[in-house]
């Protein structure tokens, strides 16, 4: 379980959001603008992923099992390695994605792959064991230009040797901790993991080091709005729902009954609140790896047959959708907002002034999770895709979203039309322009050299 309210985690929080039964997360500290800007100026320190489902895979067939359920290959993942993992259903739609790290020979730890991976393991027939270790491990993110300096100051050790998508053990005081270098949406970023019993001491040392270098605490509001849309990294639950209860084909036969016995793990997929002009069309909201820009992860050469292989192979020949950033026309956005101020004789459009379309606060109180997706039209009025993850990017002073659109329309500078408004509410057209993806200008991790960052002492 997460730390209680007396934790230093909550010091300075102005809003605290329930994240599920018995779980609390800071929703805001200094506000979205300040917290998001810290990533560029110094760094932010966040604990949002403390809610991560964590599931261990062990046994002689561990690699064989991972290869049989994920679209990518784990044969060459060595100790100290980190790999992005994606599981699909038989239609090629993403069931979940997350991270896998190798802890030891025949021992792998997965993040955000459960509960689908547990279901697949129990029906695999392989010599492999699984264990749910969620909430036994703390999870601290330090992201931004001074993140490496902060961690080195906190633990007193040089960490320059940790390359992108790598991890290793170190100490902070007398506590063992694992440091991962990720920053999946671009920029310099690290994660710190260790036993939950050590959280208070470890977090305190990292925050003290960060505060001295100008870092800010990150709340859930800024985390959901800033990272993934400008970073061009579509995220489960932020940009698309997962078809957990809609996938009964092949190896997922019986999954719905399995999930029904685990309500504490299925909150994001039960009683969904579907908003936006797409309406109740769930199938168009579900995405494939090709839709979100992960075609390179689909390994069709490995001998292992994984769910969705045939569907993804067919889609690879001519992917119907691809991911782009959309810039929203400021005048059209203002016109939508203006309907809120036109008097009682005018029915207002849905709110468009929030930094992000999220309901974490309401969700933690038992309401279904909110997913917004809006129709995107070509010049001739034909629907060419959907827009999701609307975000006010305070750095660029733009309203942005990601869109999964027909490949032929993914031309930078092309003007399209977005229809704002859930069916049954007033709808307005908003001009949008296809823009670069990712939108923000962080140095890609593959090109970032940390050698020039000041070393400890």
C-alpha cells in the first residue's frame, strides 16, 4: 500500500486524490504550470507510478513465455537491461504495455503487464511461475535536466555509467536501491526502486537533494497532462482504453471471468465514461502498435507465436492509422469556451479550459475512468481518425493532442477538422493542424550523452 498522510510525500500538496481503494496520491503541489516547467528548468520528482501493477516471472521457460505473449523479443535481454513490452489480443489491439527488467537468470520483473500476463501464464503450460508483488516496492521518478545530479547528490555515488534502458543497484545511505534510466517520452529521466519499508528515508534524501537544486514535486494532474502528449508517447489509460473485457478470442478465452474475480485490478476498464464526439464506439478507440508508432516493436521473425501475430502481420503491409500531434486553432478553442459565457439562453459546449481531460479525483471515489476521443475529419468531411489526450502545453503555449489518423493524412502542416462535443451536447468544429511528433524539443535519449553533466564532487 502507499505511504499514509504523514509521509513527506504529501508535504506541500494542495490537492490529494484517491487513486483507488486505500490509495492516495498527491494531485497538485504548486500547480500544473510550475510542476511541468520543472522538467525543463531543473527536474521534477514524482511518485505517480507507485500504483503500478508489478508481476514477477521466474523459471526455466521465462524467456520462452515472454516471447509467446509479447510482440517483441526478449531472447537477448541481459541482466541490467530494460525493455518496453507490449501484449496484444488476437485482433492486434493493445491489451497493455509496460516495462520488463531482468533481475537475475530466469527472473524478470514486469510493470503494467498485469493482469493479462497472469492470465496468460496460468494457461501457458510452460515451466514458469508468476508472483504479484505490487505495492511491495516504492517507485520514485526523477525527470529533467538536473535529474542525474540530484540522484548522485542524494546517494553519494557516480551514476553516469547507467545508459538509456539500463539499470543497476546502488545505495542511498545504508539502503539498497535500484536505479533505472528511462525517460520514455524523451529527455533525461530516472526511476528509483526499492523495498516499500525504505520509502520514507529514500524519498526524503532524494527530495532534499532535489529541493537544493530547484526541483519541484510532481502531482498526478501535471503528470497526466505534460509528459505523454507533447512527448509523442501514447499512454494506456491517458490516450486509449484497453479491450480487457472485449477480448475472448484465442489465448484470451475466459479472460472476462478471470478479471471479474479481480475487481481491484480492473478499475480502468469497468464502467468507462466515454466522452467526445466519437461517442460509444469503443472499437475505434482501441489501438494497435501500428496506430501508436510502435511498428518497430512487432517482431514477426521470432519463431514464437504470440497473440495477434497474424493480424499485425497483415496490418504491417499497409497500416491504416499512424500517430501525429495536432495543434488546435486558438480562435476556435476560444469560441468553444465562449459558449460558457453567453447567458442562459445558450447551451454551453463541454468544458475545454481544463489542462487535461482526466477525472483522477472522481475515479478514486468509485466513478468509471474517463476516456475522451474526438472525431477528426478531412477537408471533404470524411472521418480520417480520432484525437485523444488533449493537453494545454504551457511551454509552447498551445493546445495539443495526439491523433491516430489515416497514414495518407499524416502530412505535417495539413489542416484537418476536429469535432468537439459528446453526442447529445452542442458540437463545434475546431481547426487542427498536423504537427511534428514528438512535439517538444527534448534531446532524444538515443542521442543524449550524459558525459558533460557535472559529476559528483
